[in-house]
C-alpha cells in the first residue's frame, strides 16, 4: 500500500515573517569607514566616519555571520563611543573592509 506524503506547509504568517526578515536584511544601509586603530590587532579602537574620528570606549558584543551565496562572511562589533553613541561596525572578512551599519 502506498501512502501519499504531504510536504509540511508554512502558515501564511510564517511566510510573511520570512519575507519581512529578508526585506529588512536587504534594506539595511551601510557606509564604509576607515579603521584608524585596532586593539589587540582584532577589536576596533578608533575609526573615521563622515570626517569625524571616533574613539571606541567599549565593545558590547562581537559576533560573526558565515558567508552565503550573495554575502561574504562578516564579523560584527557593537561598540560604544560615548553616552548615547553606539554603533554596529562590521568587517568584510573576504575583502577586509570596514563598514558601519545604519
């Protein structure tokens, strides 16, 4: 006896959530920065963005995203530069360039 196999279907809300997450990922705006100084040859210490040199007072988090078909691997740093001034910086691990995520 052969039984039909039905593929699991996603609820419309789940599909909508996946589309929204993909759109948010593609709509993120980034700008290149110049990394002026690193701490321990790894952590950002000072960077130049829009003509201003900013000193990193603390690194709140570090995480990585592996490379995918259209996006190279990235290392992210959530940094604090002063009261009310926090940024998410990332390094393109394939090319070595630095960017700020807005």
